[in-house]
C-alpha cells in the first residue's frame, strides 16, 4: 500500500519529553518496536530513501520511504508498506516496497545496516492538529537515546497547524526545536560515532 505522509517532527530534550508527556495526559496506546534498516552494496548516490523492517511482536511491516524535508521540521514522503511473513530479505521479492525499490533505487542485494528500538506513546490531539500525536523515546546503536514528537498532518493549512503546534509546546514550557534529521539519519550518525 502506498501513501503520502507529511509530518511535523520536534526533537525534545529528556526534560521537554516529560513536559509534553504531562501536557498530553495518559496515552491511549503504547507501542514498542524495532526498526531494522537495510542498504545495498555500492549504495546509489540518492539519499532520499530508507528501507526498514519494523518488528513489533509477531507483526512485521516492510516500508520503503522516499521523501525529503520540505521545511524545517516538516517532512514529506511517499511510503510503500506491506506486512511480510518473514524477516528474511530473500522472501520479500514480491512485496510492493521491494518492487518499487528495485525499480527506483537499486537491483543490488540487500544487507542489514543495524537497528534501533522505539517506545511510542500515542495520544489524542489536544488541539486540531493531526489525528494522533506520537511521542517517541528512541535508542540507537551504541546506547544513544533521543526523544521526538511526531504529528502527521494534511494540507491545506500546514503553516497554521505548525504555528498552533509550536504555540501549544511553548505553553507547556517547551522550547520547540524542529527535527532537522529523520530517525534514519540519526541512526546513520550513531553508526559513524560508534564506529
């Protein structure tokens, strides 16, 4: 299944994470999952994609994202996702994410780069911005941890929604810092710093 995703991402300090958590109240759901990232030998020059397998219990979802940052902290991407029955790349050849990957990115064999772990709390929005707010605590290779608030949105009205989201954060004593990197970019940075 393919879909376009546009989302605000704010990087939070541990203290700001607690402030946002207090402001949102009790989450209506908690998820814990592993993101396993893949690349190819002689990776192409394109840097606008990520291929990941998300493992959450017995649930395995393969996703190819092709996208970019369209404004500070606002990311837009096409996502191709499909549930798969195996964690082995050789079993995915008929999946939509791999078919698109082979056509648009590379025919080379896949290899695992590594993985990160995420605890995601889901909240009903406290204002009319997005349908769900996701508060993430992520652990990268080497034990580095970061916190992020993600709010998926839809046009029109993205600018107004961004202002409302920023004002809500400021009202909770949080100094909003738009994320300048995706989770995958942070993952790659952690590999470089721990290697």
